[in-house]
C-alpha cells in the first residue's frame, strides 16, 4: 500500500534522522513529506521507531494511506491535533 508521511519536528537532529530513515522507505515529495510503499503494520512499526526523535508535546509525525479501494486509517504520533478555537465568524 502507498503511504504519504509528513513530519513537523522542531529540532534539526530529529528532522535529519527522520528524513534519513524515510528516504529508505520511499522518496521525498516536499521538504518534510515522503511517499513510499509498506504494509499498515510496517508503517506502525516505522512510526513507533521514529517517535524517539520527536518531542511528543509539540512535534508531529503522520502517515496517510493512499488507497483506491476499501477503508484506510491514518496513523499519527506526537502532538494531538489541536481544536481550533476562533473568536470570529464568517457570514
């Protein structure tokens, strides 16, 4: 299965290590976005391996499956997605 994996990591050392490992899986689409092929189980193991290079309170590491048939599940490590609170309204 094809995956898109993106990261947002503050520390340079962590970013470099994650990028180096993701280059082994596939290829770079953008600076912090990679595409590659792996099973869902392998992606879970990869993210668990890479979580040591992020600070879970503010860094993120997310994998989106690219499938044409059947349900797919996003896998995420690090800072949970924050609820957006707005003090304005568009009418």
